[in-house]
C-alpha cells in the first residue's frame, strides 16, 4: 500500500529506517570475515553465493505470501537488469579495492560514495545541496578515515591503481543509491527491486566466476571451485545467515529509506555502518576500539546529528512508496 506522510514525519521515519539498515548491515563484514578466514572462500565466489542466497531466502515469502511483488512491468525490466549490473560490479570493485589497498583504505574509499551521491543527487535528481549536507559529508569521511585505521600515510603511497579502484567502488555505491531513489519514483516496490536486483547480480557474478584464465582476482579458478565448501555444512549455514540476515534485511531497509529520503541523506546515514561494525565486533569478537576510532565514531555521529537537525526541503517531499 502507499500513503502520504507530512515531510517532517516522513523524514523521521526515513532516518530511522536508514539507521536500522546501517545497524543490520554492520554484521555483514563480521560474517564475511568469518567465512573468508575459516574456509578460505575467494571473495567473488562468496559474493555470488551471498547474492543467490538472498534470492533463495526471500523467494518463499514472495511466492506464497506476497506473489504480487514478483510482478513487474516489461518496461521496468531493462532498468532492473542495469541495477543488477551496478550491484555486481560494485561487489567486484570493492573486492579488488580490498585486494589492492587493504580493508582499511578500501573502507574509506567506498564511503566516498557519500560525496558522490550528494553531487550526483543534486545534478541528476534535483536534491538539495547546502552547507549542512556538505559539512556532514566532510565529517563522515573524516570519521571513516579514523574508524577504518587509514591514518598511515604509507598505506596510500605507490598504490594508484588501488586508490582509483576504491574510488570507482564508491562511485558505483553512489549510483546504486541514485538508482534506488529512481526506483521509488517509478513506484517500484523496494522489495520487488531487491529480489530482481540481486537475482541479476548473481547471474553476472556467476558468469564472471566461470570465465577462463582467472579473468578476475579472487574468482573461481575452475567451475568445481564454486563448490569449494563441499560438505562443510557450517560454512554453508554461515553463507545463508549472511544472505538471509544482514544482506536481505539491510538492503531491503535501505531501499525503503531511499523512497523516504534524498539518496544523499540515506547514503550519508549508511556511513555509520563502520561504527556499528566496531561496536558489534567488540561484543562478538572481543575487538576494542582505539582512541582514534572513538574520535572517528564521534565525527560520524556528529554528521548524523547535523542531518537529523536539518530541515527537509519541500522539493524533496515524495509520497511514501509501498513497503510490503
């Protein structure tokens, strides 16, 4: 169903949903780290199983409870395929950035999406771009630098290819946000968008994994390596948990927030994910935040506070898309 909400109420609801999305997505890194370290699963193989298990986990709900969510207009199919391409190649560039620069630098570079989304949203979607939003972008990026531990200058030196790859991953993350916002304007249900996007992304990742001559690093060296986990049922369960938990719920909530907030605002809220990952890792893995990481967390939270206190523009007020 769809409904109309006052701008302030809609902004509050969207902010909360985006924040919940970041909280749920914060468990993604922990589960990916667990699967990668315990089972040595190459990143692009993991990305394929993650995406296809999202579809597998969600499909029974769509089929038996809300079958109407599987219905789309033929005219929307090219857009959803393109959306899947963006998600798939975002996964690829993010993986390459981690391989070339390390996780800390890659984290900072992928959250350059906050700046990209603010600029592209202004020029392409007519979203506002004032000093408050720009200040929030600067604060969040500075916070990500500190939280990720990317303060060592040597990590940035002599790594031009890795930095360019990381920036392009941030650009694709921004494009994903803009396409999610555009999907809401096309009145596509956010959950419908999610299942088709992940389905097409899984197909693309499968094809890329099966390309000969190790076309991409961290991909399958042979078709049989796609089933590297073999009979290790615990590894498969972790993959299903990763897909059906933080990925499915986190991206679903993010898609909903993109129908209630400007794409730049929703993407900025998502920069709180590294902070929440650090908190979750503290309780689940015993990892402790350093003083710099605590300062970075405070900067990101300050950026969120700026966004929350910012009065939404009327031009950005849209009707709330269907959420179920």
